[in-house]
C-alpha cells in the first residue's frame, strides 16, 4: 500500500465540503481531502503523485445487487445469449458452442429474452433438440427465474408428463401434458440438482474475472446476492489468500432450488475485502419474465406470477435468521411479494444488532407499501437499468395501472426509503454504473420510450445511490461510500464530471483509473 496523492482535479466527496481538488492516501485509507496546493506541500516525498489534469474523482462505485459468480460464469465458460434476437440464432449458438466443446457433459447458456426475439417466444425443448439431440442443454432466461432445456436434460432429471412441480415452481406443458422444456422458479431445481457443479477452481476463476471486469467500470465494492455453501467456501478461501481484487458483500442463501432442506446458517464473517452478514431470500420471480407476484393478472397472460415460498416457511426462516443477528435481503418485485415481505418484516420486531433489512429490486411498491417500508427503515436495492434494458418487457407485460409505478425511485426517495442503485448483472449485460445513472435520470428504454418519467431522480441523487447508498445497504458506511479522512481509499477517476454531463452522454464517460485501498488496480 503506497502513499498516493491525487491532485489538480475535481473530487466529488459525497460529504462536506462536497468538492475538493486533491485527495491524499496513506496506508490504504484517505488521509486528507482539500486543495491541491496545500496537499502537495504536506505530502511526503515518496508518495505516488497522480496529476488528474482536471478530471473527476468519485468514491468507488458500489454495485449493491449483482451476482458476481454468474457474471464470471459468462466471462469464463458459459454461452452468452444476451444479444440473440431469434430462435434460429439460439439454435445456431448452442450448436456452435457444443461443437467447440465436444467433451462437455452439459451445455450451459444464459441471457435469452423472448421479448427481444423476432418470434416473441422462448426456445423450447424441440428447438434445443435440433441444436443438441444428445448432450443436455440448459439455457437460463435473462432474469435467472426461468430455464429452457432440451429433451436430454429433461431425461437426465427424470422430468416427464407425470412429474409434479415443487411448491413455488411451474413445469410448462403442451396440450398433451408433455413438458415443453420451460421450467419456472423452484422447478428449475429439478434440473440444477443434476447439473455437475463448478469446481472450487472454476468458482475462483469466475469471481476474479467478474471483479476485474467491475473494476474496469470503477466498481470497487460489489455483491454476490445468493450464494450456495460451496461458493461461500471459495470466497472465504479467496479472502484468506488475498485473492479478492475488490470488496464483495456475499449473501448466502438458506433456500437453494433443488435442495429439499433449508441450508443452516453459516458463520458471520467480516473482513476488509469480504462481508458475510446478510442472508438472501427470494419471495417471487422477475417482472421481465412475468414470474414476479402481482396482485392482478399480467397484461399478456391470465396469471399473477409466482410466490416462491409457503408464507409460514418463509416467516420462520426469516425469524430464525433475524434473531441470530443477520441482515435479511429479500428479493420482492411484484406488489403481492412486497406485501408478503413487509408483513413478515413488520412481525420481526427490533433487530438484535440494530441492522436494517433490505428489499431487493422493490419493483412495484404502492404508495402505502412505500410508507410501510420507510417506517421499517427498509433499505431498497432497485435497478434503474432495468428500465432501459427490460423496458420493452414491462410495456408488453404490465397492466396499465402498474406500469407508472415500475421501479419508482423518485417515490422511494420521497417516502424516505434509503436507496442503493445496482445492476443485478448478469440479468442485464450493461452493468456500467454510469449507464444505470443515466437510466435513473432519463427513464427511457432501449427503444426510446419513457417509462414512468415522473419517477426520474437527479444525477446527484443517482451518484449518491451508487456510492453512499451501497455503503449503507452493506452496513459499512463507516469505511466506504464517501471521500473523507479515515475511509478506505477506494476511488474512481472519471474522464468527465457526471454532475454536469448531458445525461445521454453519461455512459460515454470513461473510467480512467480505479483505486482500491490506495492501489491502482485498473488503468484505461
Ligand atoms: Zn439478483
């Protein structure tokens, strides 16, 4: 950890004073923030000096809700289908991928979105059988809540016409009752339990690849929202070996699809690079795939989505987890799921460690639900970037009454709910925080349609939600989120000032340098 002085820039501290021109780093932490002339005079001679040349410094971004290992899976060994726009292209991609790895026991892919396909439908077993008649294929929908599999995969899992779906899951069937290859929510576990899991070495490669990718976007604090026990062991070992290049907030699961019994609580663990003090639950599915649990039917199909849990079971697990001193982070998108979660949180009483619980995504809260969340001090982790990347799904699938309150970030802030913006990557491909800020400000989707434009927030609010917001959501605002003496020197040097940029040009701002604990870990 070298001493560093960044000077001659515009330091957006997110604290008081809000702007400075220099920041000095000692022993991995911020030593002082102030005027370049003063800091240049006082810094010791061995310090590395970085002339910012007028560029902007912000606190390292915090992606409060992401799936690090899944980002890394796509970066290392998984077939990426996030840009595919037709069924034939899916079939081609699977065939080519299988040809390239003829010894692979399974073909795993991710990222299709039927709303982005010419045919406006998901691939089925028949399509995937064309691509791979013998090797099992599992394609995860972009949301991670639906999979499309071929006949070989159904056979390996023993799924046939007579197979019943587990609680909180759906096996789609054709008119003859045969599985179509599409499995929703907990029914995905019927497949995942027979897919060979990654090795510890595979997992570590995925984690490092993903964190390095995020560092190139200025993200110095990330999150892995939903990890299984073997992956948690890999994180612990990587932290012990100093192998984590960025800070990660890892959230173990207590319910893993395909595993019958709840996972016991692991050991709480906090180090400089790794936090394990939050348990993730999933109350419902996703909006873009119409599995989020609504109070009314979706527009395009006569159903209301999926509540994944029997309420009593979820309440019991939440109470045990809360009483043991953990923070809860529950995925709840539809208003029915949000209602279930707020009811459960309201029944828990005071937290033994004084922690505030989180609601992930928080996609369709009503005004009354926002007030209940604020009263509970709930922290929300929504994704403005969904508006841009998945807006066309929302416009097609959401009833008129619900579309105006899709990801209502303005209303969250106005209700007094603390907000941490995030990407949920790899659910969306573009996990650049500046693109997320742009979406929060413009509320426009990929096709230029505005979605609930009155829910726009300001660029200053968006920057705060991507820095301080994430620090609060991880419970570590004492060490990160602002540029103040004593906090970790986790910084991003930007090519331009986002506060004065044209909102449409925000994603064009480059991250020139990323610094973690005073070390330059990325340079463009
Ligand atoms: Zn997620």
